[in-house]
C-alpha cells in the first residue's frame, strides 16, 4: 500500500511538470508568434539663434599717463550701446567680483578688470556692437554662446514630428503587404540632440578701421551700406523608435 501511494505521488508530480512545461512552451510560442513591426521615425528643424551672448572684458588702463577707470569706460560703453538701440538691461557683470591684475611695469600699481556679458538678438546687432567696441578700443570681446528663446518648445515639436514619422513609416510599409498598424508596444527616444550654431566666432579687424567678420562673412562698417549677417542655424534633431503590433 505504501509502495502504491509512492507511485501515485510520483505519477502526479510527473503529470504536473508535464502540464506546466507544456503551458509555458505554449505561452512562449504565442508571444513569439504575435506579429509586430519596428521602425524609427526622425525629424529635424533649423532655427536662427535669437539669443547671442557677447563677453566683454574692460580693463583699467593708462592713456598718456592718465588712468582710465573701468567706470569711465563702462559709462561710455553704455552710451554707445544706447546709440544703436541696445537695451542696457542686457549688459551685466559675468562675475560680481572684479579680478585684480598686476601691471608688470608698475610694481606698486594694481589695475582691475571686469567681465561683462551682453545679450543681443540678431547678428546685425552683433556687428554694430563690435563696431562700437572698436571705437572704444575694447578689444577683449568674443561670442560666448548662442541659443534660441523657444528651444524647449521647439524640441517638443520635433519629437512629436519624429513619432508621427514613425507611425507614417509603419503604415505605408504594412499597407504594401496588405496589413494594418496596431497599437504601439514600445516607444523609445534615440540619439536626440541639438547641433549648436558652428563657427560663431566674431572678431573685429582694425586693419582698415571698418572690416568685421562673423563666421567668415565680412561686415562693412560704412554708415551708408552694411551687409546683413546671419549666424549658422541651430539644428534640432529627434529620433524615436517605436514597436507597433500588427493587426
């Protein structure tokens, strides 16, 4: 009797394992047999920067043995900027603390310098600013960075376009074989990014007193004719991977 019960238990265990294995195998096959399509949608958009940051360094200096203070140069700079319609509120100190630089040929004298940042919105204004800086003999100035005021919303728009492109791609591929796109099973962002405006390096050239260059484009300092400038555009890209079920 005891031997018979042992055989029954063994038989039941074997049956249970067989059923479990069969069920698991069937589930696995079902999952593998569900049809799907994988696609990647892409989109991009280029925009002209409308936030251009110019770093300007003003140093105390001597002209004909007379010290020219930072305050004096700053006031002149503000006056010159107002003359070309730049809002002075967009000129601010990059660092609240002034740096101190010892002048080599004056062992007792210590001169100060201050770093300023000026934000402007167009390349044309950049050209006008550098012309004014040239008049003031402020040669330590350069483009620090460029940006777009609506960059966040533009990134969202491009991502939406990318996922729509993925759906459109799945639709026309499946239509060509007589099938239809089902629900999205997986959605992933891939390789999204922003390509900044390249080559935005602005320097004033005083060889003839009038020539300026932005990214290799010459700006005339002539009062009656000025070439219009454009920065290279910021490129916003989005790539969206989507796995769709096939109906």
